[in-house]
């Protein structure tokens, strides 16, 4: 469960128990916390549906191999070489 949500509920309950929050303020705070929690879950689900930058099993996707060197560079003759007759 979302730690921010749980901690928010605990803090709101403590404020209610201390008499700082009325029952109505506590219920309003709970609704606000629940909406924020649901938004975070929806964001996580959207990221997972879009790939989220994670591969199989929650691990990052493998790195792409570097591109091969240009083929033309392998066939460049040294400047001191003479052409064959």
C-alpha cells in the first residue's frame, strides 16, 4: 500500500483524536487522501501500460548494443601504400 496514503490517514486520525479535527474535517481529509492515492495508482498503471521504462519483471530493459563501425573505414588504404601493378 502507498506509504504516503497510510501516513496521511494516521496523521489525520491523530488530529481527530487530539480534538484538532472535527469528525467532518477528518472525513474530508480521508476523501482527499483517497483521491490522491487513487491518482497515484492510476498514474502507475498508465506508466506500466505505456512501457514505463521497465522491462520484464520490473527490471530495466536491456541496453541496445553499440552500432557497428562504418564499413568504409575498414577498407581505407594507408597513405604510404602503393597500388599493386
